């Protein structure tokens, strides 16, 4: 189906955001604690942490993951991007409705 890849990517983004939210609430926090807290396999938590680190949002420390000072600006950018995505989804919805 046309939307399979989009749905798969959206599910991964949701996972990354769940990990980010947990880090923000419990920082510093490690992989094992996040895995237990989110009921998520450690390898998925590790991958999400790596993506968030590469995005400049979090930083690993000896005590666990923490949000970087600059990470909060990046989180605000995410909110702007979500608004753009919502517009695209509305366009898709309208196009599909008219098929």
C-alpha cells in the first residue's frame, strides 16, 4: 500500500518522542530504566537515544541521558515541523477523499 512506509516511519517517530518525554521527565536516565519504564526492548530504546543524540537534543552522561541546553530549542523546532506535517496530512486527506 502507498502509506506503509509513512506509517512505519510515523510509528518510529512516536517511539523516539516517547523516549524523549521520559528523558525530559526523569533525567538523567539510562537505557535499562527507560526500557522498564516504557515497556520497550532495550535495543529500541538504544536506537531512539542514538537518534535523539545525533539530532542534538540529548547528551549521554555517566548517569544517563539528559536533554542538552540547546535541545530545548530543537524541541521547539519539532513543534513547528509537526504543524507543517499536519498541513500535509490535511492535503492527503482531502485528495484521498476526492478519489
